[in-house]
C-alpha cells in the first residue's frame, strides 16, 4: 500500500484542503533520504506541533471534567498520550500502511514500530490542526483517544507499573527487581529495546519500547501479572 489521500481521509473522517500537508504527515525521514529529488518535507515538524496540541486537548479535557488532584490527572494524561497508546490507535486505524519510508526501513518492520506509529499519530494531529483548526483536532483526539480514559481508570493502567512491581516484589518476595537489556534493534534515532525484569535469577517479565524506560515499564506490567498469578496458587 502507498500513500492514498482519499482512503486516509475516509479513515480520519476529515477532508483536507491542503493535500501536501497530509502527505507530509505520512513522510518518514528515511523516504526523503532515498528520494532527494522529490522535494518533500518529512513529518517531524508536524509531529512536534501535534504533540503540543495533543497535550493541551487532553489536559483541558481532564481539568474541565475531573476535580481530581494534579497527581492523578498527570498520571491519567500520561497513560492517554504515551507511545503505546498512540501506536495502538495507529494500528487500530491501520495508518502505518500509508507511510512513505525507505525500502530498508520498511524491511526492518518500520510500519509496525511503536515509536514510528506514535509519531505518525502526532503528525496527523498537527496536520489536522493546521488544515482544519483547533476544534477539529480536539474532536479527533477526544473521539479516538480520550474515550479510552474510562477503561484506563477502571483497570489501573495509569499506575506506574515499575514502582508497583517493586513494592509488590519486596513485600511478597523480599527481593528488589533487576532489569536487563535482552535485545535492541533499529537505527539510533528509532531504536526498539527489549527488557527483562528479574527477581533473583528468575525472569518474571519481558517487554519492549522505544526507550529503555518504556521497555522497563512494559516488562514490569508483564512481571506484575506473573507475580499476582503466583500468589493465587
């Protein structure tokens, strides 16, 4: 699949006036390096803008709708806008298929890489904001991301998994978790890390992320599930 404005607009439920703006949102830096004569711009500036719009919309929504303390609102916002949440949306909408990228980037799984997909969602938000204005960007964010808040609160997905796992491990096992890098792949600007979390010599969980910190959180979530199951036996 290649860039297809009509299909993208159908998925986003938005018709763009500026076709080049939308194309920019789907242009990865690697594609520019491979097509230098195309005179295209990559999506990193739109991603930068979209990130700011996303944070403002989510913050405004939480402030207006929940009287909770700042700490809880911050945790909820982080859960809504984290890389994994944005990548999940991109996967749900199947946006990765339209990304313009180099052959090498595509062969190494670029269309399914979480960090790249999260950046794509932010670039889309930036493009919507520039082409249709704040209200259109707000509607897109509230329809596609903020709707996850109820489930996030219900399941406790906003809780810092790493801290929770450490507290539980020390309480139940008397051991402090240790994290180890199991694998890392991808170019320097877009790496994927796989981390393992251990209690003593036993691996209790494994997770991936676009940074060691995110991969540790993912591993801690996996470790929490295993630790809780072991306590039920």
